[in-house]
């Protein structure tokens, strides 16, 4: 994925090759910072209000002073797309840390936060969304405040790597058999026409796409049940899917080597994929459903 030339920082826009921070940077040394990944379709942000709100909630939770007020953040993010002349599908990665200071666990005084945000091309995962993906299950060993989108992602990285080594797309996390979420996405089980997912507590990330899935279900009179399910419940699922800003609505057709139901993508997952495309203003020519028809 290519990174575009102009990067937003706490003070100005700089060329990506000129971006530098001291080695005594708290994000590097402590993971003392937060981040967001915002989806862009055809040069337009999707769910930007939800992402910005979550970013500021995370900052408040870890007592991190943001370099911009919210309104200015919106302006800066718009300028980031404009300066890079973004008109295609992409993602924006944004990271804010507590700043650069001599290494000490205690917060430094009178130090400004560091911020950088950059744009990368990101095409939609058409084939995966059309055919479904496989996943593994693995224990959830993360800390209890996963609602904060912090830089402390080593357990997530290890889980995702384990999935990759087994030829799988994602790792479904569980605490003593109770499914929480995935390494980088929220997960949902469909049974008897109802969508089940872990409640929005502090120990999972409150996904921005998750909020839309809840709304889509309400629009379609599909019961959305914020109630946990267990690893052993997956064998009885009618459908299973995950959501994230980069994976959208992704069907899971196999878990730990076993097919979910008959291994085919269910009607509710397909309906939610369709609702997502409509909500994100995906053009018909760029629709996953158009892609599937064209490939047959």
C-alpha cells in the first residue's frame, strides 16, 4: 500500500520523508498513545463523526491532551485528503502520543503531544467478502480497557499472527470460552434470525461499524442482541461474521477448521453487506455484488 506524500502533524503538514521524532518518544517507549483508522471511499470519509468521537474519548480516558480541538481536527483531516488529492478508496491512520521527553513512567510536564496522520490506498476485499473467510479461536489475554484504542496491541498482533500462520483471516478471542471480539474486529453470531454480539463494555473496542450494524438490524427488524456467546455455540450458528473499518462486513465460513453451518454465507450477512454499501454510498459499479455477478 502506497503512503501519500503529505502527512499531518501536530504543527503542520510535512512530506512523509521529512517526518522525524526523537527516540525518547513516549509512543515508542511506552505505547503511551492512541490511534484511529478511518475509511475513505471515493475520496470521502465514512463514519468520521464516530471515529473522531472515539478518538477524543480515548484521549480523555488516558489523560492525553489533544493538539487540536474537535472542530479543528475535522478541518485538518479534510485538508489531509485535499492536499493529497484523494479521490479513490483509502484509509487514514492517525496516532497521537503524550509527546517526546526523557524516559520516565510519570507523565512529563509542559510537553506537547505528538500527532501524525497519513493516507494509504486501500481497495475493498471483494473476494473475501464474496466468498467468506476462515478464523481460529484463541484466548483473550488483553488488558481490561480495550474500549480505549491505545497503541498497546502486542496481544492483538500475536493473535493475528497465529491466525495468519494457520492460513486464516482473523482470530476470534475468548475469555474462558466466552467470545469477546476478534484481534482487530468485532464478531457476531446469527442464530434463529437474531444477531448476537458481546455487549459494549470496557473490555471490547466499541467499533464504529458495529454501531452501524446495530442500526441496520433495527432498520430491517432483525433482533440485535447484545449478549455474549461461547466458543461452543459457534458449532450451532446459522451464520457468523465480523466487522471493522477495513474489513467492512466480512462473512466467516470456517472456524478452527470446521465449517460454520453449511459453509455458505447466510441471508442476514448478505443483507447487512448490502446495507453497508448503501450507507457508505458505494457506487453500483464498485459494489461487491456487481463484482460477484461479473466474476460468474
